[in-house]
C-alpha cells in the first residue's frame, strides 16, 4: 500500500481542499460557532487516501475527530483512524484497490460544542463531500461500483437521511460501530468467541504492527498499550464487513 502524495487524487481535489480551507459559512451562519475564538474552531481535516490502482473503490465517512489538535504536523492523523485504515486495507478491499477516509466535517472543536452544532455543521459541509465524490468521478478516479461505509450511528444517519446526501445512499454498504463505543463495552469479546478471537489476534498482530510501522509511524509508540483494544475493534469490524465483500468484487 502506498500513500500517493503528490498523486492524481491530490491534484484533482486541490480546488475542493482550497475551498474547504477558505470556507467561513459555519462562522457566519451558526451563531454558536461564530462566537468561538479562531483557535477554538479550526480547519483540521483533509481526506486520507491510498490508491494503488487507477481508482478509489471505497469511501469511509467518519465523524470529525475532536480538536483542535495541539500538534497537527507531528501527529497528522487521530489514533482512532489507525485501526480504521487497517480494517479497510487489510480486511475489506482487495489488494491494489484504493480507498479514502473523509470526515463529514472538516473543522475541529471541543466535544460539547461539536455535539450542539453537529447537524448544522454537517449540512453546510455536505457540499464538500459531494464535490469530493463528484470531482473524483469526473476525473476517472472513482470506480463506477464504489461503495460507502459509515463509522457510527450519526454518520450513518446523516448519509441515509440528509436530503443533500440522498444521491449516494445506493452506494451505502453499511455501518461500522464507532470506535468511541469501546469504552461502553461495544467491542467486548463474548465468552463464546474467545477462541476465534485468539486466532484472529495471532494472525493479524504481526500484520497490524507492520502496517503501523510503515504507514502510521507517528502512532508506533502507542501500539504496546493499545494493541488489545485495536484488535478487539478489528475483530468486530471484520464480522460487520462480511456482507460487503462480495459487493466490492
């Protein structure tokens, strides 16, 4: 897997990315955002993509991570995206197929204020999601049979219910449980699954650690104490992905 940067996708999305960076609509149209200091509501997130083939086969819609980030240059992606990217690359798409992870909103703010303003912010940001997909499609960088997966109930509800996103619902493959639900026990391994999980852990541990070393090096130091958590998340996601694999062939 290669992170093609610069690449055809980067070049194609430059105008969209520039428009995102310059957008001020949330500040002008959502009073609660307009009242925030410039340091409290910050543009933070471009799409992350890998493409070893001529086109992207899969797009994952996620919630925007909390922020703003203290050190965006040294920690370019949130740790939560580490197992997600491995899941798409190592468990779902075929070798060589491209995928993209794109937060629905592109700016970061603290969790409480994010929850209060999420619906309005997502509606304003939906134009950029449409432009990302439309631009890649027009440039021949999006497979005609591409699929969309969502991460979490809120992202899934947005894709399936927001009028601005209705044109993409036919591409929806399904929903992954949000990684934030780990603390609520959503990824707990059932007693009946322990043997199966142990085999999964032993098979994927070396692959996952190698993946992190090569593609997420800034997170390498976290693996020792977060490996079990990541593997439990990946184990559940692997099962949730089972029905989708045939559609991506």
